C-alpha cells in the first residue's frame, strides 16, 4: 500500500512541476506562448499540437 501512495505522490509532483515550469517560463519570457494558456509553445509542438493565437470573438 505504501508503494501506491509513493507512486501517486510522484505523479502529482511531476505534473505540478510541469505546470509550475510552464507558468514561470512564460511569465519570465524564457518561452514563447502565443495562445496564452501557460503551456510553452515548444512543449505543445513536442506533443503534436499546433499552437495558434486565440482569435478574438467579435460580438
């Protein structure tokens, strides 16, 4: 049972680290983020997504 808890804590820690890295790197200007979702564009391209700027919705 202890092993399951350790694995869950490790997974949550890794996910939190990626989120914190994305927020810090985009706000500090180290990474580009054209669609303002706090996921660096380089990471989005690695995962196969095409980062596009958000289009403004006109009323």
